[in-house]
C-alpha cells in the first residue's frame, strides 16, 4: 500500500486519482501508524516551504519520514514535497528542511515569467529506476518558483527554463520530482507506476 501523507499541504486528490487509475492500492492519511506500516510513502506539497516544514515538525511527521527512510522504504517527494527533502530553503527567508539529502532550494532568477508554469522537457542524467520507460525529451508539467541548486550525483533529471536545473533525484530509497507526475500525462503515469512497483 502507498500512503499519501496528509499534512494539510498537498494536491492529494490528483495524486490519489492517478494511483487509482493505475490500480495501485493507496490511501490519503494523516495517521502515523498507517503511514509507518505502508510499503511506500508519498510526500506531496503545494504552497510555502516555511509553512510546510513547520507543519511537518509540529505534527511529528519529520521524525516519521526519517524512520521511513532509515527502514529502507521507498519515499517519493512531489513538488514542494521534493524541496522539503533537502537541507535548506531560501523561500521568503532561511528555513531548514528535512535534511535527508544535501542541497539548497533557491529562487529561479531568470529573464522569463515566474512561476515556471506549464510543460517542459526532461534530460536524463542517468537511468533512474523511477524513470524506467520514460525517455529524454519527454514533457512533464511544472508549477514552481524555486528550484534545487545542486550538481550532486543523485540528480537523475534536469530541465531548462532560462537556466538548467535539477528536477528529479534518486538516492537509495529516496526519490523526488519537482514537477507534478499526476498532471504529466503518459510520462507521469509511468513514473508513478514505477514507484508503485518498487519493493
């Protein structure tokens, strides 16, 4: 079963609908025992980094997520949930993230419209398990103003919007995507299916 963490900040129904379409057993839940007992966990997120990390800490979800990772269960961060995986964000201040991976979240400073909204193509850095069956050049759907500033070897895909930047990561059982797979058509569904097939 895939647990979709309901901490009050996420596009929960769209993620659930996509998983339902794929026939993957899933549940939107705020119950820590249900989340801890799930086979795989999704950390969604829409909104401000500061509010999200504060809510996770107040609810004790930060330590729960740490345990999930330590137990070797696959964890997928989506959009803001992806940004929360890292050490720090500079969104309207300086805020510590979950610190599961090194890296900082910074504002996109490009001569283009911000937020970055719409379809953009992927460039694969390596053959991530999450992107099996998804080719370089396929398009996915973005809505964001901040990005991961990192050149680490766990960056699995990049895109370009005025500047080239990471949009997905894979490190052991930790996965994350800046875009919304649940809104990214065939490519997005394949990514979610790949996550659902992990053990």
